[in-house]
């Protein structure tokens, strides 16, 4: 059945400075924001310093000079490492010099990195010394002449220095050989090749053009205003299109400033140092921060009551027009984020609506969005005129979306038609044809609903649906949300288990051991006590669910679930051997 869009395309409400490619992005940003800081970096002595937009653009052009001089043209060049200034410069130098960048997940094992380099037809790798050393041990598995460029000093034979390579390009530029200036980009050809295993371990290369990525930037700019005075603390892995497009390229487009988190354990420290106004993250991180706030309140006498009264007072104050009343009431909480935080942007999984509402009441806006790597990534989202805690929002301007073949409850597969939809899967026409229709629709594989206001809700993955013997459909993500709301459950994974010709809703549970200890007032727990606590929690959850959705079986995990780099649970990798066989199925890289 052909999909039909029954809702009009949204219109931007901000004036948009449209860009076609990355050279236009950096050239125009340098013209507009020349001496403003593009980056706030920390030196070896722990002191922050600024890098201006003028210097950032020049650094990209210097490295681009070296690439062009060495004959790189339409070459596939990989980059791997922690979020860093050199990573960012490399990404744009590669793409602006008419080459294809291949961002690689630094969490991959050595053999997986080699697989990506081979499968992507890469001829060079730029990266942190750790990963360059790792790959240098396997050069015999890569094409002859493969080059390695290390961001740090590296004594390995054959490894080239990024700094020396960069300097050679700078000298050429100073001599008047501004080779990147003469490059004409075709924004409609592949510029970024993203290999990711998603949640099943099956690797597919997503081919994105500069037109795809610029479409996200242009259309997001029409509904979300980021100002030159804004400061971002970059936490999520930059190789991922979520962080790369929203937390890097969109920020540079907007003239704001980027600082890099030194690691998850340094988030609080870095927030105090950087004082970000924008934080792009995933629900798991937001919920953990919220849990810490609630825990501190719980330790104070009457803390939770004060918090509840404060939320009510803030809501009433705003209703009568008292400016920033919420931020003044919750100044102590906001100070944990550096004191200036105004916007949280989140995706990649479902966020507990109650958590979102708490932050909104405290004066910190939360924009929940939905996208996929195949869409560069954002297609649906909340924005400056829409902030819902229980919906991923409305389609961006220029995005058509529909619910294909909805059931009696309005649940169907989300289909997208938009300029940010990928070119296809690399060297995999069969997989491309399976998701792109002849009339231009992209089948996301995600299930959802849409209301009369064109606001979407995600109910789950089509391949995750549990179908009972009597034909009932159960979305495991819905049951997981109920389970994860229990204080004694840290994480859960729900699946169907066939037992005696009946499909039972089953769950794997990673308990909140600290909460159980607190409840039982014990420092050590027996397996029986842990299981009894979880059983009681599931009993309470089951009271809220219809009979066919009730959790009938559960297992306890000692460790947290295996996750992707955006902290999404790898569903089949965490199930038992029988279910793990499904790892061979293909599943797209959803970023709700």
C-alpha cells in the first residue's frame, strides 16, 4: 500500500541562512563570527583558552592543503578518537577537499576497526595515538600504501605526524597556495560513510551527502535558535551522526562555542568550568542526573516536599508573568550544571515524561527528538514553540512523515520523505531497496502514532514487537518504561518467550542494588532478597498493565546491559543464546 502524507509540511518561523555544503558553512561562519570563540579548549596545564572562528577555518584550510597536495580526491579517509579539536578539523578538511570521511566508533575492538576500514575502502586513518597503534599492528590486512596519521606523537614506524602534516599545509597556504579555495563541492554525492552495528551487530554503511546533512542544519535553524553567546559541552561520541550534526556542525553554523567533556566522570567538574547553556545528551544520562538531584533532596529534611512546592510556585509564577521565577526558585539545582543551562536536547531512546517535566518546571527546556543515522539524523522534534514531555514532536520543515498502514489503535510504521534521507547503503543495493520506496519514502522500521496536531509518539521497533498466540501485539519498550520507573530497577529488557505453546512476556532486570540495600537497611544482599525485591516491583507494575502485557518471567543481571555509544541497549546482544541468533537480522540505527 502506498504511503500518503496527510499533514502539511511545517514552515520555519526563524529566518534561515541556508547553506548547500560544508565550505559555505565554515566560510560564512568565519565571516559572521570571525573573532568569536568557536572552541573553548583545555591545555596540558588544565587552563582553558579560546580558538576563534577565523583560526578554525584557517586550520581546516591548512590541513585541506596537505590532503590535496598528496593527491587525495574522492578518497575515503577514516577518523577515530575522543571528541577533540583535531577530530573536528580533520572531519571538515576531509569533506571540504572533496573526499569522503569515515567516522569510526572508538569503542570498537581492533578487528572490528579493521573490518570498517576494509569495508569502507578507506586509504588512510587519522586518530588518537592509541587507535593508530592498534591499527598499525594489522596493516597486513589493509590495502598496500594505507597511511596512518597520529594526533599525538607516535614512535611506531610508518606512522605520520598529524602536526607535521598540518604544518606542511600551513606553509603552503602562507606561500599563497590556497588549494582548498579552488575546490568545488558536489553536495549531492557521498561525503560521509557511517558504519554502525546498530542494535544487532550487523554492519551497514550509511551514505550521506553534504546536502543531506545541510538539510538538517537548515531546517533545524528554522525552529530552534542557537545564539553566538551559547556554550555547548560536548559529551556524546562525535563519530555518531547525532552529536556530529547537532553538537558540532549545527553549533558552528550558529556561531556558538564548543567545549569537550574530558570523560563521563568529569561531567560535573567540566560543567562548573565551562558553564554550558546547551547540553545535548541521551535520556539515560538525563535520568541519572535527575536521580542524583532527587537523592540529594531526599537527604535533606523535607527536601522532596520543598521541591514539589517549588514546582507549583514556579508554575503559578510563570502563569502570572513573573520572569525567570522557575530559575530563581531552583537556582541551587541549576548551579549543578554551571548555572547557565537553558536547553537540554535529547534523543536515541525514550525519556521518562516525569523527568522531562521536572526539568521544565526548574526552568531548563527539554527538546525531545527523533531521527535515524539514515536521516542525518533529525527528522522530527520539539522546538522553540513546542515542548512536549510525552512526544518526540512534529516533523521539521521540509520533512514529510506519515504512519504507514496503521492498526486499530493508530500504530503503524513511520515513513519519512525528506531531503535529509540518505543516498543508500554502501555497496548494498538490496538493503537499500528494502527501505527506500520507488516514490521516495524511507521505511524507518519504527512504530509510532500521530495525533491531529501532527505530534508523533514512538511505540517501538517493528522487529521487537511481541506477538502472542492469540494475536495480541506487545511493544516491549512500553513495558520497559513501566519497569524502569520502579526505584529498585535500574534497567530492563523485555522480550517474548515461547513456553508450552504460549508466548510469555519475560524480562531481564538489572537491579538498582543501592536502592534495595537502602530499602532493606543492609550493606550485603542475598540473591533471595534481590529477587524478592524485584518480584515485588514487577507485581506492582503488573497491576498497571492488561493481562496479556503482564511480565510473567524475569531473570536478574549482575551487570549493566551492553549498550551502543548513544547508551541504547543492544537488544539481541543481551538476550540468551536462542534469542541472540537474531543478531543476524538487519536493524536500522534508530535515534529516537
